[in-house]
C-alpha cells in the first residue's frame, strides 16, 4: 500500500521505517531539509537501536523515500499518517498547531481519496478538528476520512514495539477506513482493537497516564519505605507477582521523564478538567514525580553536607537507557539544582552527551564532560546515577572506589545491591531502600 508520513520526528521515522519493513511503499515528509537529507542517506537524526539499518535496507529496496515536497508527499499515499509533535502549552494542554498545519497541507495538495490517520498522541476530539480543518481549507470536492491509530512505541525498543506490538488500536468512522487499516497491518500478527475515533484517542492518553500513575504510586510507596526502613524493591517485586497488578513500571527511583509521560499526564489532566471532571489523581501523579528530585537532592546533601565547591560525577543523562533523548530527563533538573548550590559537575553518558552539550556547552563553567565512566569519577566526592544503562550496572566498582576521592554513590535508579556495595566500602544511597 502507498503510505505517506507527515512529520519526521521520533514517531514518524520509526513508523515510516516499520511500514516499509512490512512491505509498504512509504514516503516521509518534513519541512526540515537537513533532516530529510540525512534520512535519504539512511542516517536517522535520533538514536534508536536498529533504526539506521532498517532505514538503509528499505531505502535500498526503494520501499522508502523522503521528501520536503508537500505535493509529492500528499499525492503519494492513500493513507496519510500525521506524526507531528504535540508539545505542552504553558497551562499543560497540548499545542496542536502542528497537527492543524499537517491537515492544512493535506487539504492544499489532496488529489483523490485519502485516509488521514492521526498517530501523534492527541487529546480526544482532535480528529474532529482535523476533519473540520480539511473541510475549511479544501479547494475542490475530494473524498477523505479521518481515523486514529495511536502509537505505543517505547524509545530504545521502538522497532520491536512496532513489529510486535501488544495490540494495534484503530479508531475509525467507516468500514472502508477499518478495511484499509486492517490491510495495512496484516503482516503484523498482533490483536487489533477496532473502536470509534474518540475511544482510540482516549486509549492512548489513558495508557500513558496509567503507566505514569504506576510509577508515581511506587515512588510514593518508596518514600514510605525510606521513612520506615522498608525496601521498595521487595514491595514492588511482591506486588508485581499479583497478575492483576503486573510487575512492569513499578521501578521506583528518580521518576519518569521523556517526551511522552510528563506531557501526556498534564494534557489528560487538562482534558478532564475541561469537561468539569475530577482528574486530581493525575495532578498528584505529576507532583509526586516532580518531588523525586527533592528526594535525590536530600540524599546527596545527607552525604555531602554542603554542595558548594564539591566535585560530583553524574552517570546517565538520557531519560532512560538505550536512547540519546534528554527531553524532560531528570538529569536536567538535577544538574540545575547542583549548579545552583555551587557544586562542580563531571558528566558521562554513553550516547546522550552530544545532546546535553546543546544545553550546557563544553566550556560551560563548572561542567566537564568525561570520555568514559571511570574518568568521570576520578577524584570525585560523590557519584550520582540517573540512568540505568547496562554499562553502569556492570562497572568495576573496585576501580570506581579507587578513583574516587570519597566513595559515595547516590543511586537514583537502584541499580546495585546495597549490601554488596556497602561491603566494598561505599557509602550508598539508593531510593526507598534501607
Ligand atoms: C512511553 C510509553 O511506554 C509508550 O508505550 C508510548 O508509546 C510512548 O511513551 C509515547 O507516548 O510515545 P517512552 O517515553 O519511550 O514510552 O519510555 P518508557 O519506557 O515508557 O519510560 C518513560 C519514563 O518512565 C522513563 O523516564 C523511565 O525511566 C521511567 N520509568 C519507567 C520509571 O521510572 N519506572 C519504571 O518502572 C518504568
């Protein structure tokens, strides 16, 4: 099938590569010519394991192409996915101007029936706005429909999530749209849930908000564990063994970040309150998450007393492992707080340092970037762990101890066994563990 992707961000690129991989003929469109030129060479502007290989393979097979021409893009696909960004406005609501812009682009260049599918995470009833925008800006009488097909891709695991999803959700308003989307996903053997459009839009927002709620819930319990000398890891383990609860997304720590959960929790709260409903639960989820930084800072100060002129290493800058994405990463908040208190920082991350250098350039006072994780800890008075990269889990801790000035670890992700590291002579501060 011929498919067009509008918006080549994280979701757009992965969707384009994934649909080409399952045999479709895909064109990705974006106004950013640098991005398009790089993608034409099979180089993704985002770090995602396996993505470059998939791009190169399908570019070579001519299953995939990229363009900055809206005309070429819109003429190409019978199915057009809108994958533009939906950032937060200051009040927490979703800014949908890019989605509107994409709808206008389709209206301007439409040349025959199109199924316009929203894939970006959007508030319920966005499809109705897309339809209205199309009708307002259409210059000729052309048949079109709008559908919703939310993505459930996790950064770092996006390709597997695309090719083997737990479920595919399609929100449609007609049998024709249902048929087209079912045909599109035929090569993927996952259950398909067919709903109306409003329901599909809510499924996506609710799924992300629920996962964020699980994280904030366990972080709330983590604080209780800390206050009482209990161990949140064991609480989560035993809770998760109950199939009704499930073990996923019960890892306590520094909290959730990234381009999705923080934005979607706020946006769904906003949608609920717009309808006059009590969505305070989501406000609490957000507030608990914000307070994780206070907990980590409390540990750091318990260890170092004053932070002024203290030399501190940070391992892990990305919001989670296997990505270079630092959007809404806890590291940004922790760095700011330590700098505000006069601390000196040496940062290390296996892939996210280039992105951090865009925020704190190499010559930024009081910040140094290390070449590797061991150089980062040399002569430091504390090591703060903010991302659970495998290399940190497997680090040679005796070497770390030898290199550090004072062997103190403040672990925002609970990656070590407290007894073991303490036995080695570290002062160890995990989250929610005795
Ligand atoms: C999330 C969802 O998991 C995807 O299903 C969804 O498609 C995507 O958002 C999106 O809306 O595009 P993502 O943000 O890539 O995916 O990453 P997650 O693996 O969900 O992690 C989010 C944050 O939660 C990370 O900062 C992670 O460290 C944190 N987290 C996760 C915890 O603190 N504890 C946990 O137990 C799990």
